[in-house]
C-alpha cells in the first residue's frame, strides 16, 4: 500500500493537530497497544499477526510511549538502551531535545511493559552485528519507509481512519493523552522532547466538539 511518509507532513508543525487527533482517539491507540491476546500470553497488538513479530511491537511501543518519530525509532542504537537501569536515550531530530527517559513495565499491561517487550525483541534479534536496535537485512537499520508501510497496514486492519495510518500519530496521541490526564504542560513538553513549549501548547487547543459540549453544559446549568 502506498504511504505518504515524509515526516515534515506531521512533524513539529502541529497546526492541524486538532483535526488530526481528536480527543479520545489517543485512548483508542492506548487500548490497541495494551489489549492482550489470551491465546498468546504476551500478545502483539491485537491487529498484528504473527506473534513472533516482536520488532513491530517494540517499534510502535517506543514511538507511542516516548513520542518518537519513525526516524528516531529506526535510528535507535544498542548503546541507547539501558535495560538494567531502565533507561533509553532518545536522540531526537529536527532540533528537538535529546532526552533520557525511563523504560517502564506496567503491571497487568504486558504490551505497555517496555522492558519486557524489548528484552523479547533483543532475544529474537540475536547477535546481529549492526549497532542498531532495529536491524534490516539490507542495511544497518530498518528504514523509516518500512516502518510506515508496516504501521499503515496494521492500522488499516485495526480500523483506524485513513488519515491516521502513519507512525507520527503515536506521538500526537501521547501528547493528547497526557494533556487529557491534566499533566503539567512543561512535563508534556519534556516527554515529547519539544524544544519550544509553543509546539506542546497545540495539544491544549479544544476541538469544535469539546467547545460544543461545553456550551451545552453551560446552558443547561443556567
């Protein structure tokens, strides 16, 4: 399936974010990531088959949990992962901040348990000579275009709308989820690696639907 992959279309310019990510859509992303498959124990995302595709799970979880771009995930090096201390160093692109963030296991949510998922993938990866976490048979690391293609295919099978079948939707979903949880905007900025808080503030812009509900609620209370 052809996928428009330039990250500039969904990068730091978030002016179209309210229409791209509706409030509540981030919950769907989180649900897709955390839902388990009883048949397989530590299951892949519900729309990913087969179970052995640990690379797909790991890439999508990192992109969502840390607000990483496709290129940042694909360029992640083994030295950036510290599973013993539970940390990942994120070398963000496009002038964003380099950050060191915790890797967490979430009790009862195996697909949001990063250390568990990453350990499984690294065991599957084996002793590949590449310095990168996500390797390719043809080059040192998997190309972001492959990440786009795989995500677009699995997102389509999961029923996501066509305009949300790109990996950057995971970063946007994290931003919206944090704002919905009333996390301090400065903390959201750090979590997403934004250099300017103006890039983060777009996630606080209400949608037309939210404005309409607020008006109805206010009128009902008169």
